[in-house]
C-alpha cells in the first residue's frame, strides 16, 4: 500500500486522497526518502502569517504538504473553520500530528495522511501550504499547475517556487530571530508562461 491513513483521524476524504490506485504501482512508503524537505517546524508567528496570507474562508480545503506535527492544519481548522489535509511521509511525524489533532479537538476537520505528497491528488485544494526546499518546490510545480483550480492559493514559507511569480511576499521572524520570507501565489496569475 502506498500510504497509510492515521487511525485517530476520520477518513472523511479517503476517495480524494488515494495516492496510488493501481496495485501494480503500489510501493511501500518506507522506500521513499525524506530528501525533499528538512524536518523543521514553522514558527507560530509564521504559521499565523501564512494563514492570513492564504485568505481562508470557512468551508475551504487546505492541504499542507509535508505537514510535520500538524501545526498549520490545527490552526487552520481551529481559527478559520476549514477542512485541512496533511500529507506526511514520516510515519512517526504523521502519528504525532494525528495525536496533536485529536488533542486539539479538530479531528472532525483535519485528516492526516501518511504518504508521498508528490503522488497526492491536489484538485480539491483551495489552499496549499509548503515549507519545502526550492528544488522540491520546482519538482512539485508541474503537479500544482496541472491539479489546482483557478483562484487556488499556494503559500510557501522560506522558499520560492521557481518559474512562478508571487502576488505578495511578507517577512517574518524565525526561531532564532532571523528574517524569513513567505511567498503568496495564486493560480493562474502566478504561473509564468515561456
């Protein structure tokens, strides 16, 4: 099986989240390396600013790719009343996120998927949040361009999406007081064509 849904979170979006439907292509999730992004949590003030820039509306759906401990998902569901889906390749982090979701009492609005976000169907996302290296954003860009609907927003912490033009940027302070940039993109306006 290509991924695992963490059991403490309802499987409300199972049909939307099936990553690899063909058994012949299914692989063990343990075969994936976590080389697309380091495991570094976004500071709380960055999470707040990212969600503000996303311009979330109640009932929308946010996907957090590489959701780590689920902090963006919890804040989005709690403060903005959206559905939130986190994709995390690390089984340990996916379980941790699911535990935090349950503890926060937002398990009816948040789904954690232990899986590979490079194989995730993003067509139901209104907002996608990222904290991935630039190279990972570049690899993900064709999927975003192919999957996201008009007016979908992509918010990237610290790293731009090569080939896209942000509609807005904002600076925030990191864990050690250093300055970080948040990039706000909107489909199709941010997509530059050659």
